């Protein structure tokens, strides 16, 4: 069995009540089982967030998306196996306002959202954490592959998970210092293979369950269908143009495009073309060669710092989860934003994605990559059903 450091220094497991955020997958299930085996007073909580499945449109029920109804069942069964309490909280209305509305607005503003980060920020580490406190919990544990490290003066830091293949720190950059202090990540030092071996050792029926791939409210990956459901005007047509403004073709909605996209552009050219900008104000999709994607400087908004750098500090920045990271300098702007200058240009800096800053393995914080000023509109005019 894995051994972990005490979740709260100075308190024994028997003195500590832990709420575990259980998605129904193998990771959070192992966390609940492990903490129970170690003697912690363990409570499982599962959030019912959304049931946007083909069944809701008259099709066949689809399983395998995060937080779907089958995941609620799996989480409950794990808790029954371990003999621990389990609660299901219906947060569908909160999820609609905090995550789905933001998802739709971001696409209509010409950017590409990361709804899982918004869910962590606004639901799991906000509303769920407060619910855990109301239940008398001393700490909230999750199945994320990140590490919490206490520095010399007792301040908690967030660090990458030790397994590069499973590190999830990019998706948790919005965690605030008080939230981090109340959180625990028991799997941060381990690999997925070790986690599955523990699940088998504990006799959990989810030991071989596949990781969810789809966003819970976008089963099958058809995000355009979701955006159109809540904002039919998203299909407004427009022009596909080159960087000089020459019309190359037309499109049936900017939501079908993301910066960096090459396939499915609907135009023929003598060289490979990529989406280099999206202009929601004029509904133009701008194409250019790959060299036009190269970016050295961009701005970041809505910053959250766990450990704020000094103005001009050298950091490593990741502009998407799969990005290994580029060295950069950060200039803190008077309005609370930051300007990032990469030492080497990168061709996958997409508005709406997160820029997450690191010092070695430590997560300093991050923010949201902005649409360039030339393409920006003040706010997408969207009315939601």
C-alpha cells in the first residue's frame, strides 16, 4: 500500500476528516480507498454537473464522459465497497452559469476555451470546497496528479506531479493560496500504473476503467453543436481572408475555427495555410503561412498567483497542457495583466488558452491568453436560453 505524509501536520489520520471529490474514475476512487485504509475519516462527494448526452436530444445514452450519470454510480459503488459515506450534489445550474456560458462566450469572442480549468476554478475548488467545510472536513482531497509542498516558512506550494505523463498542474493554476492550504493531492508522487495497481489491490471495480476523454457537456467532441444550442447566432456567416484582406472563401460561423488550425479550412491554396487570427467583430477568419503563427509577445489577463514573480523575472511558461514550456520574461502591467516575452517564438499561442508560469517544478500561477488587440471586441453579445 502507498504511504503518504500526514495530510495535516500534527494531526493523526483518526483525528482528520477528509472529503474526497469523487468523479467515478480510478484516480479519485483510489484516493478515497487509500485514505480510508490509512484511517482517515473519509467522506466521498460526487458532483452531478451536466447530463448533456445524445439521450437528451432523443438519441442513445452515451457513457464515458466526465461526471456523467454512470460515473455517479461508479463513485457510489466504490464508497459502498469501502464502507464510507457518499453524497451526490446537483450543481447543474451552477455549472451552466460558471462553465458552459463561459465556454460559449469564449468561442464567440474568437478564442478557444478550457472548460475543465473553469470547472476546477468555479465549481470544484470553490463551491465544493465550501461544502466540505460545512460537513466538518479538515481538508479536501482530489485525484489530481500534482504535489503540495510546504516550504520552510510553512507556506504551501503547488508543484508538478512527479510523473510527466500525468502531471495536471496546468489545469489547476487558478487555485488560490487559501484553497491550496485546504487541499490534498495524495497521487502527486505516483504514476497511473501504480494507481491502477492500488485499485486492483483494494478490489475496486473501476481498476481498469478508461480515463474519460470527452468534456462532460460535449460528448463526441462536437463543441459546435453545444455552442449553437445556446447561441444560434454563432452560425453567422463571414469571409475567410488572407493577411492582406483578400477574400479566399466563406464560412458558416467563426466557432468552426481555432488559431493554429490547418485542416477543414475549406479553401484551396498553393501552400499550406493556417488560421492565424479570428476577428469576431467582422466575422473574418484570417489565414496565413505557418511562419505567421510564430509569437514572441502576448498578454495575459485574469491572473492568479500562488507565488507571484517579480516584474521582469525569468520563468518557464506553458501555453497549453502538452507544451513542454518556453523560457520567458514576465512584465507585470499596471492594470493587473501581464505581458509575456518568449525567448524563442512559439507557433501555438492561442487566445483563450491558459499561460501557466513555473519556476522549475513549482507552479507560480497563470492567466488567460488574450485575443490580440487588433482582433478584440469589448464583449460578445450573447443571449443564453
